[in-house]
C-alpha cells in the first residue's frame, strides 16, 4: 500500500502538469491560479487510495483523481462568489482578483475540464463511473443550496443540518472512494460499502470541525476560534443548544443571533457560556462518535484483506484525532 502522503504528492505534481488552452488567457488563467493554491488534495488522494486498496493501477487512476480535484476547486470558486469571500487559503479569491463574471465562466470551464479528465477511464467502466460522478456533483450543489437556505431560516432542525453536510461535504469523500474502488476492480457491493465508510467519516469529521471551531485552540485548529458563532452559522452546536436551552438561555442566544452590531469576543464568550451550560459539547461528541462508528461498521463488511482494512482504520483515526 502506498502512503497517503505519497498519493497526495502524486496528485500535487499531476496538478502542476495540467495543460489548458492558452487562449483566451482571461478564461484559463483563473483556473491555473486556483489550482496553484494547493490544499491537502485529500479527495483525489482518497480515489487513488481506494484504487490501490483493491489492487488497481494507481497511475491509470490519476486522470479521474484529477477530475475530482478540478471539480472540487470549481465548487470553491463558485462558493467564494456566493459567499462574497475575499480570501481563499490566504490568497485573493478569483472573483476579487479578476471579476465575478470571469470567476463564473472559468468555473464553468473547470466543470467541463473535470468531465474530460473523468472520461479518460476505461470504456467498460465509463458509464458506471460517470453515474457516480454525476450523483456526487449534484449532491454537492444541493448541499450548497441548502446551506444558503439555512442562512435565512430560523427553524432549521438537526436532521436537516446533517443532511446538508452529508451532501455538501461527505458525498465527495464517498464518491471519490467509490470511483477509486471501481477502478481498482471492486464489486459494486464493496464500492458502495467504502462510499458509506467515506460519507460517515466525512460527517464525523465535519461535526468535529464544528466542535473545534468553538473549543479548539487557534494554534492547533489553524483558524479563528468562534468564527461560526460570529457569523451565526447554523452548526450542530447552535441547533442543539437551541433545542436544549431553557427560556432564559434561548432568549439570550436569540439576542446574540439577531444582534446587528456586537463585540466579537463578547459574543463568542456569551454564546460559548450557554453552550457549556446546556452541555452541548458532549452531545456533539456523542453524535460525532456515532457517525465514526457507522464508518467502521461499513469498513468491517468490506471484502478486503485485514491489512488493507487496518490501513483504512489508520487513515480514519488520523483524520479524527485532532486536539482541542
């Protein structure tokens, strides 16, 4: 088995070798720009990892893995427009560096380029692989729409939030693993099980991210702690706290949610105080562990050598063990 870091490096090198049309430059330069920002390349690396686990040719799986990476960055480019984000990975976003129209059109081309890369798989697998890719792509778009809908809704339920993050975040992990396993020669039953493993692990990871946003240290978490509270993001912690809060706590929470202007630190401290009072961290951790357990249950059913299952366990453990 190849180490995940080596698969990530393989993707990183392959991204730098991607060639698009030189003309018109205004259309293709933003694509090179966003792809050059780096990142962990986790999604395409998972595709290669699954292919390797089932005994496939990792080198042949590089084009569809690149398709996943190009598609992922296309979604980021368009998400940044919708979020009016000025920065992405510490660099100016495409719509800020060029303009909104350029970012929309370059993103459109990225989606098409992603399909061109995905179509480089063997003909006998093409229809099956494209169906998985289509389902994954539609799921991400549905998840993004729900995320935007939740911004203006005050009645979002926890099961709706879980459904949204499954679509927006987890289905890409599951889709990448499913495509990789099929390329590696897996039976459809195993391909669906490894996708289930990836989706549930993705849910656990996102819930962990929600917890870390409130309870993580900035040094270890790598971003501002309390950012979700400041932006009123409807995370598991906020939704569960609204569910658990008494009348006084609920009134206080809603006061901060509806406040037009506030001191960031004061808001974070006040809302975190309510989270602590209702014990929401434990609820979030319990739910996170429940989805991690579901991932491991799917893993155990896989028709793979024990050594390969242990590799997946190690990967899952490394993804979930982040200190607060």
